[in-house]
């Protein structure tokens, strides 16, 4: 290490390096009183064709529809029918019920890994309801609400989580890295933000073919620091690609708070400003705001008015995954102190305010969904669980590296089969 | 060799023209193919490989991109998922590294991780290799890095006829292919003597290139010269350097142009080495963990009891490619002749 250099005579203070630090750590009492929550009516809703530089303030404000008394207000109110609102509530509740049960399954040793989206259900459910069923989504790893909203069979999600005989990905992927082309859901990578330029490429292809479908893509505020994010925004603005960029700002990337992605300096929606892309910063715990913003961005993309970046300002109520303990790095009460509440509670309150829902129906639906998940789980577990070993024929390990098996993989496959036979005997079959 | 159905009119082409013709033919045949990269559109590429293609096939089929290799390859992966057949150009192989994660973790593994729900039928074209005073950032040979990626095929042509047939096969392949173009021989085969005039491709048989569609199957090596004294495994620019030195020394060498490094034509290698009992491997890339190491291992695993001398490697040195001293780096006539003498002495 070089010696500390002699400073020239100067009246300047020495340089100092800033290392971001979250305001609250374990043991602290969180107070989010300084988070600015503008009035519901404050954000104007410009036309979908508005030039990005004429709507910059929306990258720094907060688009809201639901007030804290359960009323939908302002220019962004999507005015959904009670039936649609109930569907939205049901999808969010089903997502939460699914998360709770799968988290428990991991704790019971039935699988290796799980990730919940508790508190963030609105971001994927309401967003998916606002786009067409044929639009293509490029998810990150916390968008199970998209599959649930598109009625992807729960049992297929569970089979994937268990890597069991029913897992159409043949046990190759970590739990929750789903792939569902028939449901417009791209294969989840596990590498962060790599899907961002891919979604732009898909959208560019759609535009070049004169198609009408658009793409949406997801990342967290933490992974917006990846180079891929910036590559994607560059290509999207250059080619005016019909794509919606979603940044779920849930405040935490494992144990790193949003300050390590630049959140102390500006909003994540403001990343759009420098690229000349429309940016919307929205209340991600307000399902109607998520719906309205996505609908606006989808209309914009579909009419050749270009991409939109939506920052969903929300809070990750639970750990990053089953592999971390959030009480080790953040204050215990942050989720309850979060000023924007819980998305399920807020939509329920809205429906009750409208006279379209009540406590009895809510409890009955919660029980119904819990039973549905439980019953499906039993069916899935009949096809095996990861905790009980391997369920796929060994040789499938070599399939799909290439379309056709080249000689070196054939040789390696033969070697592996001989090893397994030596270990388990000639009559061994997958469970 | 051309089959009966591909006996069409031929034209004298250099490698650039043959590569251009392959893309032209495929853009015509496949409405889903697109060509993209830095400067490839209006200008036609810094090496002119895409000259005229945008004018002929339109701006949505052949277009310029931002200077962003991560974006180029990432966008191509998404286009492939949509159903297009992208052929991105990375301007120099030295610049592929910013796009390497999209290649290694995404393009190469998409078929596997999604159990073929999604595939990546992409061909990344990129000029590689030195001998053009390109310095350390325009001369590298990264082929061994490519062959280390599971799920990518690596192809290196050594003449115009092969370049067109192999590129068409690569474009039609439903898996990602890295197509490395030896830029030192774009305009003519290189003898290894940098102080002699370059012979144009028109004097070489392989410059007679059919104007229409034809394929050369990936994974098949070509015997450039049959012989009994030893087997030389080589590819790209070094095929021609090797041939020059072998002929000068009057050695009855069997020269095998690998053409595809992965999947490798192991049968051709095995048959030749078992016949000759000696094996020399020549590449321009740096030595340590170079593709020659893989070849040497395979030869000793499969042909050990037929070998009459240790397997030898002639390679570039383990330094960055030096600018002014590039001919001291390059595995030229002296290095090759020394190795030939050594391997044949016992």
C-alpha cells in the first residue's frame, strides 16, 4: 500500500469517501415520516403520446390512485369494474397463499430454495392485468404473480419448485426459475438484469415484423445497477422499442439498501430521463396505480410512442429468499412502518368502501385459496419432492445442451450412466 | 466437396466476398434472418463484410447498433426468442468480452435451462487474430474461451469456399454459433512471410465459390494435404502458414484443417494420428489453456500407443499481442520449422 501522500498546503478539507448506510439497522425503531407521499390528485396524467421531456416531473413524483381511506381518485383512476377489482384481489391473495405454503415447504426440507413476494403482489398482478394476454413478459425472479394472473397451473409451478417428475424443466433449474412460453412468460435466468436487453430484442423483433405485441421486463432497484440495464435502455431509446421497463424498488437487494444502487441521489424512474424515455414513479403498493401506469405505458408502446420505465416504489416485507435472515441486517418493524401500507389490505378496503366486498367474503376467499393451494400441493407431492432425491432419468442431464448430442457429450453420458450403475445397481429407476 | 445439387455458377471471391455472399443468400432465403452490429448497415462494416446488404434487404433486416456488445448479444437473444434468426457482428473478437455474460449465461444455456421452451439460433460473426498491426486490442484469438462454454459451437474457416458453406450452416443451426473469421486472410492466404507480397485469393482453388446456396456441415475437418510423416492439426490463418513451411521443408505431412473446434471432428484426428504416429498442433492464440492443450490431451488419450514422439504445440506466446513486435509473437516459419525438426528427429 502506498504511503499516504503529503497534502499540498491548502485550506480545503481532505477528500472523504462516502459509503452509503441505511437509516435503520436491527434494534432501531424505523420512522419513514420523511418519505414524501404526495396527494392522490397531485400527479397529472398526460396523453400517452407525450414527449418524455414534457413529463419529467412524473419520474420524481409518485403516481397514486387509492387514498388511505379506500377511495380511488384523480386522473389516473383506471375505473375498473368491481368484477375486475375482485379478480385482482383474488390473484394477489392467491399469490400470497402460494408463497406462504411454498416457503413452509422449503422450511420442511421439501425443496432447496424459495422466494416470496409478500408486499409486492400488486406490482406483478395488476401490471399483468393491464397488458394483453399475448404480450411477452421477461420476468426477474419475484414475479410469480404474473403466472398466477395468467392462470398458469399452480401444480406446474410446484412441480418446478420440487424438481419432481412433473417438472417440465427436468429438474435443471433452481426453484422458482419458471419458463412458460404458452403463457407469454420467458425463462427466468437467475442472472440479474440479463433479461433487460433480451426484452428489448423481443420488442424490436415484434416491431420489425409489424406485430402488435409488446414486451414487459422486470428487475429490482438493486440490479438496475447492472450494465445490462443500461444497455437495454440505450437500445430501447435508439430503436423506440415497444417495451415497458419495470423496476421494483422494494428498498432492499438482499442486505444492500437502495443507496447502493444510487437511490440516495435520485429516483430510479429518473434513470429514464437521461435516455429520453418516459418515466413514471408510482406507488407500487397501490394496485390501481400499478394498473393505470402499466395501461398508459402499454398504450404508448402499442402506438409506436416508445418505451416507458416504471419505478414501483414498494417494500420487500420478507427476506430476499429462504437463504437470508432479514433481522440480521435491517430493523424488524420496517414493513409495518412502511407508509404505503399493504397492497392486499388496500384493495380490500377499496372494495369494501365501494360496498362490493366484506369481511365475511374476504375470510371465505382466504380459506378457499388456502385449500386450493393445499390440495394442489398434495397432488404435486405425489410426483415427488426434491428432498427425496432425483426424479429425472439421468441421461436427461445431457439433453438440450445442443439440439443434437455431439460425440463428446455422448461419451460423457455413457460414463455418467456407468458411474450411476456402479453406485445404484442396474435396476435403479428415478423416483 | 460440392454435391450434385449444388453445382451452380461459381465466382472468384475472397473471404470477405464469400462471407458477404453467405449472408446475402440467407437473407434472401429466410425472412427471419437479421444482420446487426456496429457500422454494418449503410457503411457495410469496417471490413466490408456486410457491404450492400442493407441497401438490398432493407434497414429492418440489416442495421447499425449502439457500441454496446452486451446489448448486441442480449438483444439478439431476445430476437431469437421471438422467432428471428439473428446474425450479430462483433467488430473485433477482442470486443466480445463485454457481451460474454449474455453469451455464456444466456445464449448458450437458454435451450438447456428452459428444456427447449426457448432456443437461441444466433450466429455471432467476429474477425479475430493478428498479423495486421492491430495491437493488443485488435489481434486476439479467443477461440479456447468460446470452446469452454457449454452450449456454443465454435467455427473457424480458412478459405472463401469453406467460409461461405460453413457460415450458411452456422446460420441455419438452431444453437448459438461463434463464427471466428481470421482477418489476416480476408484478402489472400498468408504464407507466414510478412515481408513478402500477399498472394490474392484469386490464385487459390478455394476462391471459386458457388454464387448460390450450399452448406458445409459443422463438425467436419478437411484434409488440406494427405501425408505419412506426421499429422498437423491447425485452423484459420495458420493453415496457410503451415502449408507453406511444410512444402518448403519437403515434409510429407498430413495437414488437417479442423474448421469446427466444437463439435470437433475427433474421428478425422484419431484416424490421422494413428496412421502417422506423430502430432503437431499449431495455433496463433496464446499457449496456456489454449485449444492446443485440449487437442494434445485428446490425442494422448486416444492415440497414445500409436505415438512415436511427444505431441508438440506451436503457439503464440503468453503475452498480450504486441504492436511493433507482432512478428516476434506470431508463430511464424522459424517456430514451425523448429518444431517440425524436433518432432521428426526420432
